[in-house]
């Protein structure tokens, strides 16, 4: 029986490898390029092959049972099992010849060969079946993660289309065509690849290219989808074949964000691979004493396959559970990093306060009326994507205040904006911005700012031709759930919670006192945030930065973990590790999920270690056969699947 089994297995493997080498010679360079660049096609093809092997495995199991009463069926079962062993042997060949390592897959090969050679076809069928089932579960978990991320990923869905008469209309990005011309203004995202045909702009393309410096783009330059216009205005002609580039880049990013392994999983898999060679040595030494079959059963005590399957499955299911709460974890490693976090810094806007501020008082210091002040402010902010701009535009819309098309715009991050209408310059922004522009600030405006800041409110000054005409009070209301959320966060080993605000000291101090913060930073500009985070890290702190995703790219990358509440800015959101909806009360649940995942992962590893020990004892002292080891493996799989799927049923992470 032994020579027959090995002969059939060797024959199948040699024929298959010869066929593959012949196919490789017939593939052109262009076809190879297509294969290596279409990861989705590779994944689908691999899943199709695994499904095929699982069907073959079912047929092998059936023929093996029939073979007990009709011997020719057992020969057919031998052929089917040998065919199903090919992927396992190929992985082993790669490990030995390419990686020059003996890994866990080598154990699978030895077990399969011994089962086939000794005529234990039922055991061989179960071994190959569990192997392919594990591979299928790993692919499924990654696929579900990618789909989950893809469904939640935000992309620009609007564009300003330039018509033949020069006017601009806002339209759905799906309706633009190759060679259409779109207008992209200060503060907005370039939605598709194209070429600038008019204008110039300062562009932030860090999310796609990794450049930390801003890039100046002018007529004739190409621009990338998902990059952000910091200042200026450009007309972009859409490239002929690049309308879908935005979605393609998103898919590329998401494919790689789902290809994570937590540190504990990676370390466990590496340990399983390192144990393979000593385990083979021990089995070899014991085989003359306990027999070849029990020694082979001992090899099956290695938990390598189960670690690969169940730890990955459990992590993915935690991500799915959190996504149902409106929380998107783009990288499972972020949950591990949260366990180390001892410091949280909140960017005030849209996190601790309501996402959209509102307009309060409107003060004039000239002949202009309040409606005039709002008209000029709304005109300046018309195409700006910022909470304060939204407040002004919403007010103008609610009060039927018209706006005027601007000719040029220049945006200073964190300060204000200057636009031109014919020969008139309109400037809207903070008093710091007005000082930078050498605009005189009337005494009554200075006093009004002091009064508003005492209340924790901001102001937007409006200047016409370098003269302040009035100010607009911007009121931000504290979210009702903020205080309870902060109190709950303290229960997760957080010993410092601070606030970053662009408000003046008095307003920031007042808010920090109201929320019982450990510290606060005022007059903070976007470029200051990274310095504050870096200084805290130098003190040995692990910092979690929580912001709205606007103008925070560098701070997001500097922090150990980054969380964003915004749903508007895809550039920074692609850098953020954790995205969530605007329900801030769910924030502590992320920390609790991280703690629970760590505990549950250790429990699964302990369970796997227990089964491995039981298998080893049974093989060495009870001379357990391979089918017994496979039976324990099946029991392990049932428990592993049940335990790793458990987080999906837990809707509330606050339940202990």
C-alpha cells in the first residue's frame, strides 16, 4: 500500500508541476504584467481554486466511504486525495527552495504523505480538507474587511463643471466625461486626474505621493485625484481614461489596509514556524519507540494552521462589530496601539463641540447692513469646505442672502480667505488674519472679540478693500454626550486628556475647565499640532490624536493612533487609522474593544496550546493514531470558529 500511495501522489505532483512550467513559458511579458498588477483577479482565482479543492475533498470523502464495500472506489479516493495534496506540497517546495526555511506547511506535507503512504485515506482526506477550509476562511476574512472598508470609504462625489459660456455648476462626479473641464477652488479636493489649463494653486498631495511638502501647480501641470487645493483656483481638463482613478486608488489603499496582521498573530505564526523543525526532530526520534503513525500524529499537534485562521477571523469580526456602531478600523494594528495609549489630544472643532457651528450676532462698524456683511462673507466662503464656512453659508441660505461669483481666491490655512470681485477685494477671517494683511482693527471690534472669547465663541471679520466692515459671531455648542464620554475614557488607563484649540487662551481655558481637562493649548494652528504631539512623545507618552480630519495630515501621521470624526475630507481620512461617525459617545467603545480583543486573542491561543498539548500527550503516551489527532483538530476548529465569531453577536461592547 505504501509504494502505491506514494507513487500516485508523486505522479500527480510531477505532472502538475510540468504543466505549470510549460504554461509559464507560453506567457508573454504583457500577460505577466497583467497578472502581477491585478490583485483582485489573483484573489478571485485563488478562492475559485480553493472552492474546487473543497468540492474534490467532499468527493474524496464519499468515495473513501464507498471504498470500504467497493475497493475500486478507494483507488479513486487515493487519486482525489493526491490531487488535493498538490497545493500543500507546492507551499512546502517554495519554503524549502525559495525561502530556505522549514515552516509549518512542511508538517502538513509530512502528515499528508504518511497518511497516503500508510493507507489512512480518511485521515488524509480530513487533513487536506481542514487545510483548504482554513485557507478559505482567511481569504473570506480579508475579502469581508476590504468590502467593509470600501463601503465606508468616502470619495468626492461632486465637481464644479465649467460650461461653454464660462459659468460653473455643481454636478455629480459620475456625470463628468473625458475632456470636460472642472473648476477646483481653494479648500476643495481635486476629484479626478487631469491637466491644469488655467490658473495656479498650492496642492497637498501627501496622501497619494507621500510628499510632506506642498506642491505648486500651474498651467500645463498634471494633478492627481484625491489631492487638496490649499490656495488658488484652477481649471482642470479631465484626462481621457482617468475618470475612475479616484475609485481605483481607493481600492488600492483599501486592499493594503486589509492586509494586516496584529503583532500577537504575527509572533504566534512565527513561533509555529520555528517549532516545526524541532517537532519533526522529536517525532523522528520517537518514531522507533511509539511507531510512525503516532509520531505523525504528534506532528499534527502544531497549532500553526489554526493560529493563521482563528486569530485573523477573530480580529476581522471585531472590526465588523465596530463598523456596525459607525466605527471603521482601517488597520487592526491600531487596536493594539490603543492599548499603549496614555494620552489623548482632542482637536476641539467638530469633536467635543457640535460638528456644524452656527452664526450668532452680526456686528457692523460701517454703512453696511448685517445682510451686506453676510453677503460678502458668504461670497468669500462659497466654495470652502470648513465648518465655519458651512455655518456662514447655511445662514445665508436660510435667510435668502445671495452670493457673487468670485474671480480669484487665496486661502491661508487656519486664518482666512481673500477673494476678488472685479476691482473689489473681500477678506474674511480671524483678526490675526487681518493683522497679517495689515488691516487696521477698530477698537470696538477688538472689544467685541474679547467679549465673545469670554463666552468661548469665535469671530469672523469681514473686510472690503482693506477696511473691516463688520464681524460675525460663530458659536459652537458643546455636544451633550461629551462629559460622559470623557469620564468613561478615564477608565481605560488614560492619564492625560488635553484639548487643542484655535481659540484664544480665555475661551480655551474656560472650555478645558468645564470639561475637567488635564491641559489645553490655545491659538493652535494646523502646523502647531504636530509639534505639540511630538513634544509629548519625547516625554515618553503614547498619543492618540482625535480630530475632524481637516488640515491635520501631518499631525495624524505623527500621532501613535489617529481617530477622525469627519465625513468630508477623503485626503486626511485615508491617513487616519480609525474613522467614526459623529456619535462621540462610541469613542470609549473603541478602547474597550481593543482591550477585549487582546484578552480574547490570548484565550484563543491558550485554547490552541491546550489542544496541542492534549494531542502531544495522546500521541506519545497513548499511541494515538492520526485520525485521533484529526478528530481533536476538528473539535478545535468547532471551538475556534464559535469563539472567534462571538464578537459579532455582542452589539454592546460595554457589556462585561
